C-alpha cells in the first residue's frame, strides 16, 4: 500500500496526460504531491522526507515547465528525484550510526550490520540507474523534438503539429508524440515495475540473512527452570 501511495502523484500524472496533455498533467502532479504530503501529515503527524524531496523538485521543475512551456524540465524531474535519493542513501553511510535502510526497516527485522550496509548501497546503485534510465527514455523525445524543429526551421508547437502539419513535418511530429507517450508510460509502468522487482529481490535477500528473534518465556516457565 505504501508503494502505491508513493506513486500516487505519478498515477494521476499519467491519467491527466492521457486526457489533457503534459502541461495539465504537470499541474495535476504538483497538486497531487501537495495532497500526498498533507495526507501523510494528517495521518502520522510527521513528514516523510522522500515526499518532501519529491514535492520540492516537482514544484521547481514542474513550475519551470509551466512557465516556460518547455517539457524538458518535467522530464528531468524523475532523474533529479532518483539522484537526490541516491545522494541521501549514500550519505547515510557516513552520517550517523545507521544507514537509511536500517533506520526505515530495523524495527521490523534483525540482520547483521553488514547486510544493512549492502542493502543501503544497493539502493544507491538502483536510484542512480533509475535516473540514467529516465534520461535514456526521455532522450528519444529530445532527439525527435530537435529533428522536428530542424526540419521546420525553428520551434513549432509539438502538441498541435499533428493537425497543422503535413508531409515530412507530420511524420516527424508523430515520432515526437510517440516518444513523449513512451516516456510517460515508462515514468509510471517502467519505474513502478522496476521498483517492485527490486523490492522483491531485497526481501529475498533479507529473508536469507534474517536472524531469529527469541520470544520471551513466560514467568512461570522461567521459575520452573530455576527449580531444576
């Protein structure tokens, strides 16, 4: 459930994009992130740091997208978020006595310290790779957009060119639209799917190294042992 809650703004972004386009979807994602932080505060009376980082970046990069009408800012946002998380997880190896993974999960499971460090570093690698994957997928749109602008002799409205252009420009416009839709789909399904697979892998690794926790014996049983 928490994973779905964390991806709540992305889901709304995807739905809004399908009906109204990327600029409306960006505004929806900004509002959803605010709502996410507010709901979490109302329920737990504290803030989730990852939600705050995401909120700050969506407000800055989403706002830049809406003000400049440049999709690049919102497309960079997943990379910025993932690399910010990677930096935070990496820094926890050197700040404090526990890594971020141990702080988040140490109350529920007992594993050796070295296991927590390995898990934490694996999250660092995962976030870095996710950021790179986003740039790779978004790069197809940037290339298609530049090819369209070059053929048109200057910037044109990518959102309306399907109905205003013809010939080579129409084909280049279609390529740009497909690339944009692929990025939006990757942002939801690709990133969510990769995260689920990674979490399952971590759960399997934790299960292999978890140490059994002995339950406390009843007082009567302890007294019986003393008598013997």
